């Protein structure tokens, strides 16, 4: 017999795309020693230990697609263990515990509907490629949300997502029950709200997670209402907390979910399982343009806000990226529209090439509405790859920190330069002049590094290899 009291740990596992566009490999990264890059370092401290100890079987989790792509190539055995954990839950309970994520960790409320659709479509395709099933839930990057984002999720068949309690509008949500949300197009999606106090303790209070039995008895057990109705309490955190940010916390997590909670009469669970067992009766509205890591909404990723000391470079960088995206989209639509019936539906379907399910040549033969000679194929391939790069340049960590002179924003600018170079080569038009002008206002207040210099250096690096 299952307990009426359930506890869910959601872990958001993610690494941004760090690969060099020219080599496809991650360059040596300073600070990751004794490893060559941060993916390897975090893998050794977090992903492998959690997979080996069996934690992926007991939690709710999402793996960012750029992380699964890297693991598929570099650490396939560990990825196989993670996938097996989801399949064990399906075999036991009929539903899995893995959730999907939009592909490039884009802040979706700052994206157009078309960009949202592409990111969600690619994220679902990666999930299907990895877990061999359709996802029921999708974790939103930084839990950043607006009604249009929820509508796109529902349109693609996503049943639920997870938000912070301050993202509810008008009332403080009941942390023990999920809610129906009606989207802008009258679609329905379920939202779980995590417990902010417990999530903060598990994430930022190392003393609270020294002993799993103590955490269960002193922190978790007192939070329940202890009524007869079914309740599920959820915490949410970065998955890298368990073993990377806090050493040995994978052992804490294992004990918490395999003994400590049950001693308190609480059963580990996850959203899809809860929905399978329990009806939802409550509805709620969400606060748009909000996130879990910025109490100024989504300001952190587009302008100055109190989360970072000096964000004057952020708006110019956002404006520059929007300018680049507009130019590349216009060039793509004008050229690709001659050879495919619906260019933007084709971008959504291009995940088959991104995920190595089919070669670009084969894919073009399937989707083109006319015969293609070698030159046309080359141009179309470049333009579709430019679409991948123009989405990658919006990776959220490019705006997250307090200075432009960091690897994350510099990487985003490099992806933008690669997108421009690919589009120029294919469409045979000059985009560089407008692009370099767009990056001119982007300047690091600390080092004086200029955005146009970073863009120009990357662009000519690609040009010299053509």
C-alpha cells in the first residue's frame, strides 16, 4: 500500500553547448583541472556517481539535450544507466520519471513563438532519441515562463511542467497539489510548484544535507499537513548540486530516497506518477515573464537587474543577437522557400540531422519539393546549420553572469559569427557589416573587451578555414 504522503526531488541536469563550431570538440577549459573541460569534471563528480548509485531511478529529472548529446558521444555507458532507470519506472509504474527540456536552454519568454516551437520540437526529438518514448513533462530553462510558452508545450503534447511558487499569480499556491493552467489559446497544462524553503535548504544550506535521516525528520516531515488527503511535496535544484557543487551529496540523496523518507511515513514519487494516481481539481494563473533564479522576472537575461552588479552589456548583447537572428531568418526564408514547401516546419524537423538520425543530404532529398544540384544542396545545408547556430547563440548562460568577458557570452558571440558566416556563404549576401555594427555597443566594464572584436575574430577564423 502506498503512503498518502509523497516527496519528490527534481534535479535539473544540464551543461551548455561548449563545442567549437569548427572542430566539434570542446577546447581545453581553464579551471577544469585535472580534467580537460568542465563537462568531464562535472561528469566525474556528479553524473557518473549518481548513475552508479542508482539515484536516477528515484528522482524526477531532466537531462539538457546538449548534455545528452555530449554523453552519447563521450560517456554512453553512463547515459545508458540513466535511460535504464527511466525504463525501470515505466515497467514498475507505467510512467517514467525523466522530463524533456527545450534544446538550447533558451529563455523562452524572450523568444518569438516560432523560436519557442523550434526549441520545444528539438527538445522533444532529443528526448525521444534518448529515452525512446514521448515525454509527458518538460522542464523550462530557468523555469522562465509566459502563457505562450505553456501553450506551445501543450500544443506539442506536453502534460506538465514545474515552476517556483512566486510564479503563481494572485495567490500563494498549495505546495502539496498541482494545478491546471489554461493557456492563451485555451489549452490545458498542469503545473507543479516546488517548495521554496526546502529547495533553498537543499541547495544552499550544506549543513541541512549532511545527514539524510536528519533532513527527513527535521525538514521534510514537519512540512506536511498530516491530513488524510494525498499530498506530494517537491524540491527542485540543479542536479549538479549532488556531488559537484557539494561533495558526496549523491550519497545523501541515495539515503534520503531509499530509507530516510520511509522512516517518516513518506514515499518518494515524481510528477507523472502523481498524476497517474491522483486527480487535479484546482486551477491557477501564472505570472508571466518570471523565472526561478531572477526575482526581477527575466530581466537578468536582457538588461540590468539587481541579480548582477553591472549588466550594462546585457541589453546591447540581446539586441545584437536579435539583429543577427532577424538577418539570418530573412536570408534563410528567401532562399529555402524556393526549394522546401514550409521552411519553418522544416527547421523543426531538422532535429533528425542534429541528432544524427539521418545525413543532411538524405534529409534534404526527403524534404525538398524540387530537384537539387550540388550547389543548391550545399547552400541549403549551410542555411539550416546557420539556423542551428542562431538558436545556440541564445543559450541563457551567455547573460547569466555579471561580465561580458567570460567564456559563456564569448561562446555565444562565436556561435553568432558562425551563423553569419554560414548564411553569407549560402545566400551570397553581405551580413557582416550590419552584424559588426550590432555588436559595437557590447563592452565589458571590467576588462574593456568589445563585442565587435570578439565577433570579428571568430568570423575571420571561420573565413580562413573555408
